[in-house]
């Protein structure tokens, strides 16, 4: 169990116990954000895309990911940003290829830096094109279907929020793919809830995480297979 850290609200000076959040790395290991015990919490007055994320290295594989900045909601009404230790530079930069070597020969993937939610969709589209899917275009019925991208033989959803993707999103995307006779592929910036990951594994739905560099990382076996072999008809 992760040890709690005392955090003093800068607005009311009340001290509260805070449990550092943990997120799943693409390698499968949990990454617990290294909250500073002697850090200085700050009251969060305005959110921007950049201040929602913090860089943390995975203790197992060394990959540097960007995860939601930890926050504490105080009883006084203030939202407190909890400081996190700065990561050391990674020993070996990640390639985004995931475990194992792909069987399909491809040039190096060129990521798109993510600054906005639209950038996240653009990064996912570029990655799907790199995998071998074609004719990718933004979905015209995103509000109704939840699908962000459609292409030849593929539908994809991109979750740019700071909360792990839930079960319902996985099931809705799979149903869209079933209706279109297409492969469903999911991209998330904050990872996946446990039940969402389990259902995706059962449905053989590829899951990827993305950090702010715009380089997707495979989360489950179907994603690894897609990287190695490309689209089913590719």
C-alpha cells in the first residue's frame, strides 16, 4: 500500500493526509507519483493543458511518461497542487515500439507533440497511419458515437482527459467497430481502469497510452500484435 503524505493547504493551513496516485506504465508496472514530503503545495487557480501533467520515470522500465498532476480538494474549497519530485533524465530514450521487435518493416515513427486535445487526435491518426491503416479522417458523429477517427478497416477513440478510461468507453468503441466491421483501437493519456483493461483484453481490442511527446505505447497483447503484424488485411 502506498504511504500517505501530509499536505498542508496553503489557503486554510489545514494539514491533510494525501495518497499519491498510481498509473499503469505501458510495460505493465504501476507508476506511483513521487510526491514530495517536504514540498510546498500551491493553490491551483487556473488550469492550462501544460500544468495538468507531470513527467515521471517508470521505476521498472525507465520510460518517462506524462501523468496527471496530483491535486487535493481541501474542505475549505481550495484545489491544491501537490508537488512531485523532478525525474532524472532517462538512460535510454524510448522508441515507442513496445516490447519485442515488429515483424512489419516501417520507418521510424515521427510523433506529434501534444498540447491540446486536438493534438492528441492528430497524434493518434499519425500513429494509425504508421501502423498501416489508410484513409483516416475525423469522425463526423463524434458526439453521438464517441469515435474520433475512422479509416479503412479501423475506428479509434482518443481520451485526452486526466482520468483513466472506463469500461463504458471501451464497450462503446467495440460496438462501433463491430457495426462497421472494423478493428477498434483506443488511445488514452491517463491509462485505463482495471475493468476497462480486462474487457479490452477479452474483446481483443488494442489499447495504447500516449504521453505529451505524442508517442503511443502498447498496453495489452492485442496492441503488441498490431505493432508486430500491422492491420489484419495489411
